[in-house]
């Protein structure tokens, strides 16, 4: 976690920090633990570099208990989404799903069973292999589901409703069974969370474990608009792949008042302050506890980093190329 920064300390310099986080991640037993203490909204750990087609993989032990959800997903700023998720009441399989521009179509969800053991107590390798024309979900090297772009064609709109915009890898644990969620989400997650269950009593938190995380980026599509090598830019609000430009635009903000649409909105800080901010990172206008703590009280071999949780980490429109 030495190359990670709390979300509200990140100003868009992906060469400084590879990861941004919120919540309560830990390094424990040589793996990344995403934790959800009693009554919180969990943890989110996101790659700062964007992927425009590629393969992401990790060894994962999911969380358990009804209502507790583990995630390993690709998410774009236009809400294209490719999911591997685990609901804690079902430890025999992972859920695969995809969304186009945030349109909720739950019929796209397909379960993929693990071949041995369960998802909580045993490590399994999960992979998303995303190409311009085909998408595959794999468990332990075996293809569990295949989606072709052609199969997503919508004759009414004339559009392929296929994830096609630059995305970030996001890993998470979150309370799908929170009373704050809608009835449909609670039902999907298996019911309301028991905040007095075994993991809370033993550890003080629910947790999911990740290790051996790999990211392989594929070349940009052959018809891509290439004008640089620093960032991705949406040139249209259609959110389609043929409107994405590989740009030379900077992604680094001066301060938290700036946005990807107006990167000099706030008063320019001094050179020394800029250097200080860049060294600690940040690109979200959301408020929150920006503390960074290391706690020996959490147990031997643990390193804790804490901060407020937000539902999604903000990103500038000019997107860092990985």
C-alpha cells in the first residue's frame, strides 16, 4: 500500500500513485484485506490507470455472511461496467455481469461456480479478459462465460450495448444488505447484514482478501483516434468507443476546486504547495477524513490505512493511460 493514496489526496498524477482508496484497507499475511467494520460502508481500492481493453486477474478470498458483497470489477466514467461479485450467503460461486452506460439489466447476471472448496476459505484465481469483440470471465484458468459484442446489438437504437470505454479496476467490500439500500438490492445480497456475526465478533470487521493482482493492457483499437499518449478524452457524449481520443492532455489538477472539465477552476497554488499536493495526491471534491493511520492495535502483521468511504472515486475527464 506504499503506492496507494487516500481518495481525497489524489490530484490526478497516476505516475505518482498507482492506487487510490477509501475506507479501511489493510496489508495482512502478504495480501490486501478490504475490511468493513461494524456499521460502515466498507472499502474501495481502485487503480488510477485506465484500461481500454485488457486482462485483469487476482487471487481472491471473498467475504461471507448474508448482505456482505465483495467486488472485482472494471468501471468506466461513462458507467460501462464488467463485474465479478460475490454475495456472502452463497460461497459456491461468483456472479458475472455487465452493464452498458449504467443501464440496469439484471438479466445479464450469470453465476459461475468454483470447482473446489468455497469462495471464502480457499484462494481462487478470477480473471476478466476484455477485448473489443469478446469478453470472457475465467475462474482458475477455465472460461466460465463468454459474451460477444455482436450479441449485444440493439436493433432499436442501432448500438452495441457492450462495455467499450476506458475503465479502471475496482476492488471492494460493501454492505448490499444495509438498511440504507433499496429492497431489491437487499434481496439480491441475501438479506440484512447481521452486524453481530462471527467475523465482527472475532475481528471487528467483515473482510475480503486479494493478492497476485495483475493487469495486462491490450493495444488501442485499430480505428482509435490517437493524438498523444498521456490520457483518454471523450469527444462526444455518446459514450461510444469511436469517440474516445488518446490524447496528450494532462490529467493533473492544481487543487480540489478543479475538475476534468475545468482544470484551473480554483486559485493556482504555489509551486511548493503544488509539489506537496502532488506528493500526497487527490482528485475528488467530496469531503471526508483525510487521515492516514498505521495502527499496531489492529494485530500482529497488520498495517492499517483508514479514511472516509465514498460510493465511487471521482476522476478527471482526461484519463490516465496505463
